């Protein structure tokens, strides 16, 4: 038995395929989903969604959103998503460096709103680089 997994962003469906396992970046930590999982609704942080299909693991960078699990169907509604195999690693590394610099600047004297936005930008940039297959140690 498999899960039906759909990742839906405002402009496109990023993933719509069966899977054996899903690991979600929930707001309380990583959340593993297998067949037969109890119904669930969870908020998602910017992070990496991992999907295990028959040929291996796939990574998708998420910008945050919500996941619903019900009757072996996992529906993930997000603000933005990008499959790891389509991400340019050099561009993602440059974006992470810029996000790190913005976060450092916000920590040194920005207001709360500026810091919050810098943290969210950093999380999205880190997720993109991780989904592309890089190990990020920050």
C-alpha cells in the first residue's frame, strides 16, 4: 500500500505521485508519515520535504504552508515549492550567503519585523540548498 502525495503551490502542482513515506518539516520538528497514519493537519516551516518512492528519496524545498493527512492521502499546500533536482546549487549557495548576511545585519540592530523576515528568508534559502543535495552547516 502506498500514499498519494500532492504538493500544491499557488502557481503549480509540484508533486503528484504515489510514495512509500513522507517526512514533513512541521513547526514542531520533522514528522514522518507512513501508510495507515492517523488523520492529521499540521503547519509547515520553510524546510525540506522528503518523499520516498520506489526508486529512492526525492527532496522538495518548501516555503512553509500546511499539510493534511487523511486516508493515505497527503496534501501539502504551500506558498512556494521547488524540487531539489531542479535547483541550481551555485545560485542557491549565493542566496544563502546573502540571507545569512541580512540575518546578521538584522541581529545587530534591526527591529523585530526585520529580524523575522530575515529569519524566514534564511530558512527558505537553507531549504533550497539542502533540497539540492548540499550539506549546510550553519
